[in-house]
């Protein structure tokens, strides 16, 4: 490469101006050919790395924001992120900043400071920045290899995705739980129960406040808040309140334990808790599960799942996903697309584990680029291919991983509808899915917009039609409405 560069520079001034562009094109082509790496078997290794290279996938836009500039419009089944108008949502009490979603970094500002933007997203309605790099970026190295150096530039560093709010060490927040703790005790003390106060106080708290409130209640009254709630209320109202009081991390661990205890396994609960999580969140879940049950999560998953589905979830539990700060590399995306095609439509039978491996190891941005490129190359949605080639639990799990990368809001809108569709309401799923979504108020807005776009009715009206009483009021309050 160096010899070729020097030769072209020496010859540069002797070349006719009309041919200089052609000469530079030959130089870039030669460099690209020389630097290309032949794919090896390492590309399909379960624990292969996806190094930071190439162009950045455009960040997912809020519903109602213009599409990213400089990136080809999506043409596959699900609408692209950024097309649904956000539902109006009242501000949280106390002026606290909006919560970050699963896999997003926690806010850096203190409580009461201006709210941070979603990780990688511009404000609602603002034009999106163009993607970094783009086709024509430096050629990629093999998976697991360090990126090539830019001229005189330091080697790129992939920033690990921080844990979601409630999944990392609890910071000290400037919030006094005394008033709410006293209101909760008064609502449950003596004859009768003030269910309205329980809903008002608990449904409006973020993960950090819930943690402080639960501990503050115990410190002030020497009582366990969950035990007090269980002694006063019952049914799905009790289930929802306790899910909130535990906080997102402890509730995830509780759900996993319940899903794998006793006969049968609640496969949808495993999907909801484990799929599409950041490495940091997955490690927090595994650590807390081990501390709580004195067993590893891998051990219990092996005991409840079997064959290829078990191997799929062990890939997920390995927490080896590419970090969200890792750039999306066109050549590696093309390779993954071809591998997916050869594992599904391009052969007799299906290589299930190869598909599981790719969707369990890639970041959300990489999965989004894979889905987009697959549609461009083969004029079929990857979601359609998965539905055709898979069935049962593995099909549902792969679709959830795919939708996490392509459109998280629509993923959650579909999950909420799944809990209410058909004969009878799946209250266990509905309660936990509403509580999970409510922790991130920005994401909740997007889910409500996606739900309305898909089903032509509001999420809260749908919930009101499927629930009643204090249970209904709690779920509606979690959705930010009365």
C-alpha cells in the first residue's frame, strides 16, 4: 500500500487533470482489495466478537421524528422507527428526568436537572444527524481483530453500554421518601385500605425512587412494604403493586424464578426478561439471581429448556453481544445477511443455531442493518423468513430479538396486544409487561404511539376494555393516564 501511495503521489503532477479522479479511484480500489479479509470459520463461532468498524447505523428516531438523513429508506414489513406520532404524556411528579430504557445509559444529570436525551437520539422533531462513515469506510478486519488505525489517529475504543436505570449500583439521589412512606402506611393502617393512594404513590416512581422508598418505609416503620401490601390487597392489583415495589431488577429475578419453578416453564416470561438485553443488564440479572437463589441462572435454564432452544438461551446468557457503541460495518453486515440466507432459504432444512448465534451476538444497530440489508438483497422481510423456517418457542424468541433491533416500541406494542388478544386476558403477562414498559417514560410514549399506529386504538382504552377495578386503575396509571 505504501509503495503504491508513493508512486501515485510522484506521478500525480504528471497526470492529466481529467484522469486524476480515475487514478485516485484505482488507488482506493487497490487498497480495499489488499486490505480485505477472507471470512473464516471464526465468523460463526458462538463467542466471536463484532469489532468496531465502518459506518454507524443511524440512531433509532423517536416516533414522529423525520427519518435519518443519508440512509436508504426502509422498505421491509414493519414501519421504520420514527414514523409514529408520540402520545402526549404528562410530566413526572417532582421534575425528575425521563427514565432510560433497557440497555440505555443512565442519566448523568442530577435529579431536577434538564432531562437527558435518549441514548443516541436527537430530541423529538429534530432532524437526525447523518450516519457516520457509510459505504466506502475503511475495510473491516476479521471478527475479533482490532480495527485498523486511521492515519495518525488512536485506535477506536468501544464504550461498554452502561446498565439500565435500576440495574447498576444505586446512586444517592436528592429525594426524600418520608412523605410517600407515611402516605403508604396511612393507606394500609387501621380499618380498610386506601387503594387510590397506593396506586398514586407507587405508579409514579422511577427505579431509583422505588428503591429509596422501599428502604425508607422499612427504616421508618420497621415493616416490609411488600408484606404490608400483600396483607391488604389481592389479585392482579396485588401482583402489579408488588412488581413495582420490587423494582425492575428484582422483579426480573422474581419472574425468572417463578417461571422455572414447579411443573412446566413459562416460555414467554423467559423471552420477556432475557432477550434483547444489554451485556451489563444481563450480568446484573445473573448476579442477582445467583445471590437470591444460590444457583446459577445457566444451571436452571439447562434444567428447564432442552436441545437447540437450550443452546439458544445459553448463547443469550453468555452476555457476549456487541456493544451499542460499536459501529456497523457494511461488509460484516453483508456477510451476516448471506449467512442467514444460506442457513434458511438458501438450503434444504434450517441451520437454527447459526441464526440464533447471529441474533444473540449482534447489537441492536447491527440487527437493524441486517434486517434492512436482507430486505434489499432478497426482497423479503427477515421476520417473514423466521416465521417460515421456525416454530414454537424458538420462533417467538428469534422474532423478539429481531424486533428489539428493528423497532423496540413496536415490539412492546405487539407484546402488550399479545397479552390481551384472544379469549381471556393473560393477566400475568399484561401486568408485568405494562410495569416493565412504565419504568422508561420516554419509551412508554413510543410504545403508545406504535400501538395506536398498529391497532388504531389507544393502549389505555384497550387496557380498560380488558381489566376492571383497582387493577385497571393501576395499569392505566402506569401508562401515565387517569
